[in-house]
């Protein structure tokens, strides 16, 4: 591992800060304590701070020399609304909230890189350290963009990093092309005519329509989408009737789910096909269908040039442990909205073995502190390589 001594010297501070953030998790758009801590440490490093983008977002700007390029580095701040079950010294102090995806580690690693770069000043250009709120489905990246992030802080390229259990802490995956899928929601309501459960012929059964619709739903991926194009359509919620009234056929059924794709064309196709099936099923059973498709997060696609620069930085830190064959994920990340504004690359930093099977969003998950020096060193090497001194 090629980690500068100055980074190693900062690790006790960064580890303690990570444990503090883990013990005090905050949900999206509520990260006031976390944002204040980040802003304070940036200011102490003599980095210019802008607060309030996206509500609780923080941007630190460090300009050194007269280099013309500017880049953005992003870390997410928020925790998840779920309990922490594992017993550890830095366990969440707030019931029903925990850092189950490692955003505490992401925040600390970017802050560590900012502190290191402010000390060494071994680059020429502008770095925007973007601490984003509300990544976990609440739209923080979109809100920062709408609030003028890239107008106030123009970037020639923007980079994101996420920990990945299962990769060694001395491994970094840097892959061109699709990395994360679009994450969209769909909603279907079948409106029938309720009736006595013993007299179904007197009504229009929305539950039977729902059953046929759910069975047919998987034909979209299996028989409509190009088999060489990855896609997912899942029904995740069904609400109908009352378990205390098992002699009543309800007059409506509400169904909801998710759709994932890596390409714009397939994303359009999923929206159209779920609606087609809903309307066709309704016609078949003589009921009415209401359909809504909610586009939430576009896919994350790594730009070729940005990926090459990220690969060079990763190789300078972990050598041959850079992975270029890591498969994309069907999870989503709203870093995608940043990637629509500037050439982007999203990399995966190893988090070590998934202890006791605790992957992301598991109540026993914890970020691996051993990954901190690799993340700080990667961010620092990326800046120094992207913004070289003349």
C-alpha cells in the first residue's frame, strides 16, 4: 500500500471521528450535526466552506496554484431509518437509525483527503469537496444540483466512491461504463367492484386481476427486453382487503414495485411495458387500472476518460490490486445526477469480508476502519494526478 506518512499520522483522529459519526446517525436532510462537524474541520484546514446546498449539504473548495481545471469529489452524509443490532462500542445512540451503508466512512475519508491536500498543497487547480445529504432515496444529489451546485462550483470532472464488502480493503474496483442501475418506482391500482366473497359473479374482482398481472410481470424481462440488456422489474408491495373480513372481495388492489436498467432505452421500455400489462389485464377482467411510473434515479455510467484517471490513482495506491472486471450493481445511487453535469467516475473501495454476512443495509453492518487509509490515499492521489503542478 502506498499511503503517505502524513495520512497514517491522521488515522487515529479519522477513526475516532468515524466512530462518533456512527454513534450519532442522521437521516437525509436532517444531517445538521454531521454537516456542522464537516464544516468545522474544513474551516480549521483553511478550506473555504459553503453550507446549505441541498439543505444540509456542505461544499469545501480548495484552490492551489493557477491550474485551470476543477474537479468534484463526493461523499454522502446520511444514515438509514433502521435499528442497529450488533453490539459495538460506537453503536448508534439513536433508536431506529444507523449508518448501515458506510456513509460515516465515506465522510471521514473525504474529510481526511481534504485535510491532507490542504497540508501538502501538491497540486495546481481547484478541488470541490462535496458532502451530499440524503443519498438514501430522499433526493439529495438532485436537490444540490437544483440549488446550483455546478453553477457555483463548476467541475471538469466529478468522482464518487463507495465501500464494497467482499472486496479486500486493499482492493479498488474501477470499471468503465455502467456501474449502477436506474432506480424507478411504479404504482398500479386495479379498481373493480367489491362484493360478497360467496357471490363473485356480482362484482368485478380486482384481486384476480392483480394475480394475473403479477404473474405476467416477469415476462417483461424474460420475453420483451433484449436478453443482452440487464433489467429488473419487481413487485414489492400489495395492499388489498382486510384479513378480518375474509368474506369480502375488495373493490381495489394497490400494487407497487421497482424497475432497474442500465440504458435509457430499456428504462423507457420498462415504463411502457408495465403500463401496457396493467391496462391489458384491466381490460381482460373488466376492471379499471390507474398507472404511475416515477423516475427517481438515472443509471451511473462511468466516463471513459475519467475512469482512466481514476484507475491511475487507484494503481498508485494499491498497485495490481486494482480490479477492472468488477460487475455492475442493480442498486442505485443518486451520484448519477452529478454524472449528468460533468464527466464522472464512481469507484468501489474494498470493505473487507462481510462479517457475519452483514452487507449493506443489514442491521449488523459496520464500515471497516482498515479501509480509511486506502480511501484517503486514493482521493489524494486522484487530485494530485488530475491537477498536476506545472
